[in-house]
C-alpha cells in the first residue's frame, strides 16, 4: 500500500466529514490515518451502525465496505439513497471484490466510485478529493437553487424557464394556482402538454421570436385552474450567453386589478366628457405649462364658427393659451393682458380661481363673455378654462344704466 502524498485540495475552511465503514478495525485505522489531518473521520463497523452514524453526522462522503455482518454495503447504499437527508452524500465502495457485476450494481444503486483493496493511498486521496469537491459544488448549487426557489415562490406572478425545445426547466409555486400542477410536475413538461391547444398556438410564435433573441411583451386573458378569468401581462426574456440563446425566462403577472381600474377610469372619463359636452359654455383643459390638451363640444363649435379660414381644424389643441393672450391684437384684445395675468397666477399655484368678464364683439353684434379659470385638485397642475356668453345680461345691465343716466 503506497503512502499518500500532498494535502487534499479543498476550497472551504470547514473540515470535511468522512465516514469510514468496514468490519475490520485495521482497515478503518489505515483509512483514518490518511485523512485525519484534514478531515473529521467517523467510523462504523457494520451496516445498521453506518446508517445511524450517517443520519446523525451527515458526512460529506462515505467510504463503504461491501462485505459486512448483517446488512451489506449494497443495502446500506440503497437505504442512504432513499433518505432525503442522505441521498446527496457521495458513496465510494472499498472492497476486495473485483467482479464487474458487483461494481455495476454499486453504480446502479448510486455509488460515485469503486476502489479495490489493497488500494493505492495516492489514488484513494485523489478520488476522495475529487468527490469532496463535487459534493461542495453540488451543495452550493442546491443552496442557490433553494434560494432562488424560495424567492420566486414568494412572487405572486408566474416565473418559469423554457429550453429551446420548449420544455419547462424551472417553475415557481404560482404554477399550481394557474395550471393546477406543482412545480415538480411542471418541470420537464413540454409547453403543448401544459397549456391548451389554443394558448399554445398563441404563445408559440412569440416564444420562437424570443428564442431568436427578440424579447416579447404582451397582454392576454387566461383561465386559471379554478376557472377564474384573469388578465396577464407576460414577458419572454431571452437567456443570451456569448451570442447564443440558451432558453427563455418567462414572467407573467396578474394585472386584473389594473385592467379593472383602467376600465373604470375609462368609463368615468367617458361619463365626464359626455357631461362636459352637454354644457353650453366653451371649455378647455390646459397642462401645467398652459398648453391646451382637451376641449369640449361647445368649444369646437365656437372655434369652427369664428376661426380664420387659414386655421386648421385642430381646435387650438397643442397651442399655449398664455401665448394666445400675449399675441392677441384687434378691437377685442384689450382684456387679453388681464386674462393672461390671471391665468398665469392660477398655473403658478398662486391662486385657485380667477374670473373676469370681457367684450368679444363680432362684425354683426355686440357680445360679452365671462372667463373662469380653476386649478384642478391634486398635483397634476392642470387648469380648466371656461368661457360663457353673458351678452343678454350685459345688454340688460347696459340698458338699465342708460335709463338711469337719462333720468
């Protein structure tokens, strides 16, 4: 038996735990002497004891003899691989048996390696080192997977990963409420096996585009496992590494509440617009800079009746109301500076309301109007401007004043 050379090449400061199982104490001592300087070595001399020790210490690797009193090494391996807490522990068989059938059976039961006695210490150290490193990497990978699974399971939307063959490689807990299948059931399924034929036909072209490296974003309705209908916002995000698309991340969020709110808002806006359009006053809405962003029906009719033939039928949308006042000319422009000053004060938040009356005569008749400017509640900065025809009242007031002066 050759003497081992060099330390174990490990990338962790925690000493690995090795369980040595052999019915011969001399063999246990020999193996223990090889690894005791760098590992915590545990020992067992028969099968049941080995299983109990494994459950108690959860070693990083088991060196297991095949032939022992009571249950043999094969049965120990079978039981350890059947336990959730021990199934990931690598097992190396150490035995004097050289039958290839025995070796094949060991690998079939889940062993990672097979060393025959008498063993070369250097070879044994190399193999143990290799499997300890693989165990460390495997533990880290499972830890990362658990971390990702925990995070994604607590996100309300669907999160999945699909291979280029359109097979699910990852699914979070939300899949169960949407599809009636657990993540464990979903992983490995082809997309056409999971969704309806119609939904598959809808999704496939978008998925193929994502696999070409083209991100996809779209909305759709979806019937969940309980029969409820929801609105979904779905994104297909290509997983691209070194120019190669390796798969597609899928994120789907339930936006039903948002859609219902948008519908309610749309209905409310339609109601408000229908109401405003029945008002005889001309009304426009300005943004925080004074630009006209909306007008009512009375405004459109007044604009059509009074606009210059060179003006387009845009009803002054996009025009800055302050600039209109500042550039006003002609017989009716006298009150424009006052209107501009009052409007600017409301836009600046210096006052909530401004009102005034002003003449706006046509070639055929005298006309008088009032203007009322009111700031919208909240932080939008929007302002409503209403103009109403008060000609009849003003004419009565003027006539009364004339009669009083005559008397």
